[in-house]
C-alpha cells in the first residue's frame, strides 16, 4: 500500500500547498480521499489519471475538501473512452452536492456533447451515501467507514482502508473521539488534519479562532496516534500554514506524545506500507 498527500493545505490559500486531498493505493485500487483545490494537478504528479480512480471518498462537505470535485467529474468523463461511472462515497447530503455540481456543469456538458461526435453520453456519477459503522469493498480494498467528530459539521466520517493485512486511516478534520480511536486502532498509517491552537489564537481574527473548537491540535492528534498504537502519524492541513522556521516546534509538540514515525507532510509526500 501507498499513501500520498496530494494536498496538505487548508482553506487559507497557500502558494506551496494544494487543498486537502489524499491518494491511497492498494494492490490494484486507486482511492482519492477528498478533493480540495488543485487536486487534479497533484493527482497527475502522482502518476494517476482521473479515469484510473476507483472511487472518491469524501470525509465531509466543507468547501475546502470538495472545491475541485467538479474538475474530477469533468476530466474523468472526457478522458474515458466509453461510459464509465465515477463512484463517489460520502456522508449524508453528498447526493445534494453532486447534483449541484452537475447542474453547474450543465452548459459545459452540452457544449462538449455538441462538439465531439464520439462523446455521446453525459458524465455519470454514482453517489453512495455512507453511514458508520459500515464496511465497503472497492476493488481489492476493504474500507471501514467510521465516526468522526467535526461538529457542527454533521455527519463527518473517516476511512480505514485495508489491504493484505495493512491499514491506512484518513480521518479528515475533527477532534478526538471514541469513533476515531476505534478507526485508528493498530493502523499502519494515520493521516490527520492538525492545528496549532496557540498560533491560531495569536492571529487577530475572531472568526479564525473558532476553528480551535472542531479541529485536532497537533498534540491531540499525536495522543490519538499513541493511544491507537499506529506506526506512522501523518500530519496535514496545517493551520496556520506550515513555515520552515516553525517546523521543529510542530515536531516537538507531537513528539511529546507520540514516539512513532512522524511525517509533517508536504504536497506529494509518499509513505510506503510494505
């Protein structure tokens, strides 16, 4: 198995980091978790075309995690040589979001159907709304859907992707909870959004201070990783944005609670799970 952090940024624009998105590859399956800004460019940099995706898994419906889902839908469609559904899994209201995307794309779809004689079908998106606890089979991967806590964003989910005795957890946003502990238990890799509460509170923007309530701090996520005895903790979606001068502070904050392998991810960081 392999996990690649395609985008490690946040809603705050960052010229060095695309929006939240993670690629998990098993023996034969390519699974895209979330689809933030710039996801298609990073996906191609990882060697995967949209038509090669077996599924898109959405952790929740915050805009920064779905901003470029429309790009995946369109490019998957126009690069397929025959009618091929794009499978999108996500929490309740995912059908509403995808319906809105297709409505937004309606003029473009009409233009392309009128222009290309060999393109005779519209994009087909098969939406699967998931409720934890549940288990999916996607290609050669077994995917456990688990509860996360990102309230007032409800529902939100995390995914434990298993193959050949290995497990990668992509948790999305949220704070520690029993469901997350269960999802992460004994995993090889745990990918989690992290913030620095001290730095966020120092920013003179009251609206930004609210994010502390529903995102794991680097310390909280490290403790989750330790409790679950995961092998590798991958920190991503940094708020405020990661800067080189402060990287050791982030590393020390996590290291005080987690003694395993810590990855402060950049875009296109890759972790192999043998």
